[in-house]
C-alpha cells in the first residue's frame, strides 16, 4: 500500500471545494429556468469530453481495476448531488451547505465501522456537537422547520459512503477514470429521467409544484449553454480533485479541510442571492465545524514505526 501524502491531499481538497461552491451557486441560479436533469445532461456533455481528453493527454489508466465498486461509488455520488440540488430551489445556499457538510462526521464514523479506524472519546464528543449543530439548523418543532433540509442530510450520508468507498475499494483507480464513470452516470440518469418524465404526461400543477425535478426540458439559449460549459469544466476539476485527495490521504484528515466549502458557499450565497445566514444557522455552522475538527483530529498517541506514513 502506498504511503499517505497528506499535505498534497489537503491542498487538492481545498482547491476542489472552493471551485465547487461557485459551481453550486450557478446551479441554484439556473434552477428557476431549467430542470436538474438538464443540468446533469448538459453539464456532462461538456465534462465528459474534457475528461476523455485529459485521459489521453496524461496517459492515465483507462480501465477500472474494480468496476463493481466504481459503479457503486458513482451511484452514491449521483444520489448525493440529486438530493443536494433538489434542495437548492427551496433552501438558501448556506443552509443547504451546512446540512450537507455533516458528511465529515459521517465519514469518520463510517471509516471506523467499515474500514477499522478507531473512534476516541473526543471524537464521540464531536458527534454530539454535530448533532446539536444539525438541530440548530433544522429547528424541529418550529415554523422555520423545512422537510427539504433533510435532502442535503441524505446527500451527506451518500457522500460519506462514497468517500469511504474511494479510500477502501477504489484507492488504486485513476482519478480521471472515476470522474468519467461519475459523469457518464450523470448523463445517463439525466437523459433517462427526461425521457421518462416526458412520457408520463404529468399535469401542469404537478410540474409547477416541483419544476426543478419534474418540469419539462426548457429551451436553452447562449447564456444557459455557456453556464453549463462552465459547470462542466468546474465540476470535472472538482470530482477529479476529490477522488485524488481521498486516495492519497486519510478520509478523516481530508474531511476536516472540506469545511472550506462552508465559507465559500456563504460568500457566493451573499454575492449571488443576497443571502444572510440567521443566528441559529451560524451557530449550527460553528457547532458542525467544531464537531468535524474533533472527529477528524488525529490521535496524540505515538504511532508505531511500522504504521507511520509519510506526507
């Protein structure tokens, strides 16, 4: 097994999440005009050729070592982004971001359960803080509660499973082949859903209730195609970067630096939509960030020489 390259993994994940926060703001921006399935198809139409070109230019491996696990990983990430994007027309970008960024806590716990990483008392304390943060964001029992907030939480669970799978079963896969598999899944899912919805003949009231999920394929002009091209480039860079970061460093360490997304999401939410997070949302953000840091922090105990990795 190759030694971890922690510093390189941290740099890659920081650049990746900052890029994706901007891309998600663009998706929210176009969510009133086109469907999520259009986003999947049009974005992938630009991302797939880019990834294929990079595969040939770099000479990277073009075959999967473990095709079954690559496909499972792709399905989990498809579910992640479907759940997250479905929440964006209803939730502010910062609230959706904080909810989905419970995933580092889930990653650390799932890493312990599925691939044997130990969970300390400090990390269990982080889990409790994360739970309190979720309560602050969801506001259960109040008029401010929205069931849509559960969508990014579902996305967080799927993402956590995908990242643990990346570490445990897909570590030797080329990052660009993982990205190609994922974008192929996006394209196929978007095309099939569009055809199925078109054949179902849903009523106008049903479509109007959830236009981002159930609406018809809308005409796309130069602006929309330009934004999809931008999303294709940004998203391809993101998924390649994330795959690489989780391959070369421990999931719990990389998950800590995923939190740069929260700051960037709040920034773009303000710039694009004039969104200002409420007091409880900010409190939840702080609690979940603290929780992630506690959960992902390395143990202070000495590491046996035979187990130590190099950065």
